[in-house]
C-alpha cells in the first residue's frame, strides 16, 4: 500500500510518495496533481517529489510524474528517487523532463563503517 501527501511550505511544494505507487493510489495522485496545478499557478513555487521511500512504482506513478511535469511547465519538477523510481525514470525517459536529484543520505550510507 502506498501513500501520497502534499506539503506546502512558503518557498516550495513537496510531494511525498511512500510505499507502493500503483493504480490503487490513482485517485490520490490525481487529487495531488490538481492541487499542485492550482498552487503553482497561484505562487510559482518550485515542486519537489520526495520518492526516496517508494518500494514499487508502476505506470500510474510514471503517469503522475509526467502530469506533474506538465503542470509546472516551463519550470521542471525535481525528483529524489528511490532505486525503483530511478530505474523507472531511466527506462521511460522521464529523466529527460524532470531533474533527478541524488538521495541526500546516500553518501552518508556509503561512508558508514561496514558498508
């Protein structure tokens, strides 16, 4: 089971995706897409998608990211992907229309003893 939340701060809109992002979550994804569209039109804030806690994403998730990319044009959304999301961004070539940001904690994990 997955979840989608929109966190609205004064300087940025953050979409937080967790768990399994699939067709079952589509109504929530569509609602967040509409809300982001309204918020961006009103304030032109940047949009960041935190997908670092996503364990699975299918075409519903890919379509959601594509719709967000269209909603914020001419700006670009920034996506912080988990491994599965990063792979999906590559094979669908969505990585060409969003800014893929590395996981902020990845370097810390690689530098940890025993890794």
